[in-house]
C-alpha cells in the first residue's frame, strides 16, 4: 500500500471493489481518502489509512467532522459545480 494517493487514481479494496480517489488529505494527524466506486457512482467511501491499510470510519462524530473538512477543502469546486447546475 502507498503513503500517498493522487486524485483520479484507481485502487482496489480488500473486498475486490474498485474505487477512484476523489481526494486524499491529512486531518488531525490521520490520512483520509474520499473514494467513489468505479462501478456504482452512488457508492462512496470516506476512509482513513492505518498501518498501510484502508479502514472505514466507524465513529459518527469523526465521520461528520472529516466530511465537513472534505467540503471545506473542496468548497471552490462545489460552488462552481452548483453555479453550473443553477445556470442550466
């Protein structure tokens, strides 16, 4: 397993499902990945790296906090996308 991931990179989880890396970031001394399934685009995952393993976030409070950080990190892209949607 790698220590760094690039946006758009394809990874395969232990269950055999393939995901595309949408974002990879450090937050509160953990490394997080935001993933979208290659096969089912509504299937998303917000996970973290621990000992070179991809681990799902099981704590609801941590998930909410990390999701807010993800949105803040991508605020500009999200705003641009929403503006395009509203124009159409």
